[in-house]
């Protein structure tokens, strides 16, 4: 059995500088199949969970992993690649006591940050990553604070109302409290 997590970590740590382009896109092709494999493992693990929703044409766990990998490539913060039946509690990363939830979306041209209104817990920061599945690439669309998400407009996209922040109302780039690869060694 392939240890997808070890392969992903190894490639990100050795190739991150080659994965990013000046226009902000991150080439995920070198880790794509391993992210997909890990997404399948998470889908299988949570198949019977009532909370598991799959409204996407791709695995929601896979999309989340692509988003998390993109943030890891840009920041140097290692991904949490543990398979935990209880999930990560909407805490994909914890940095300097900030809890961070990364959302992945296939609607990368005009993405909306979406969150169901009653999560088990709210995070301090939400980062939205647009995923271009055909080109196997990802790009940070923006971020919002937990307070901004909690007070965002409610929109029903056909699967029940969700808090929604359109791309144009999110903060650009990554949250300022996160490191970037160039200052990772100084943290």
C-alpha cells in the first residue's frame, strides 16, 4: 500500500519552489495522484458518516487536500495527513494559536467561500483555494476571518443555506500572520 502522505510531504518539501508560477497558480501535477489516493482513503473511512456530503463532481476530501497542499506549498507549514475518523475539526492548520480551515472549490473563476452555518466549531481564519482540475493546478482565491464568515450573507446553492463570501469581498492572498516559504526559516 502506498503511503500517500509521505510522498506528498517529500515532493512539497523538495519541489515547492518549482511548483509556483508568477501568476499565483501552483502546479499540483507532481502530487495530484497521491492527493487523489488519500482523498479516496478519507472517503472510504467516512462513507457512513451522516455529515459527509458530496455535492461535487470530485471527492470533497480530495478537493480539501488539494487546497491544503497549496497552502503548504506557499507557507511551508506541513499538512496534517493523518487519517482520523473524527476528522480535523475544521482545523486544517494551527499556526501561532490561529486555527485555519482551508476550503477547496472547482469554481475558480468566481469562487465563493462557503460554510454551513452551524459547524462544530468556528475557525479563526478561512482560506479559499480555487482548483483547476483539468490543468491540475490550484490558486489561493483569498481569505476571511471567522467573524466575517459567521456574519456573512446566507445563500442557498441548492443544498441548504450556507454562509457565503464572494471572491471580491475576501482579503487577497494569504493571511498576514502566516509565513511564506522565503521567511519560513526565520520562524
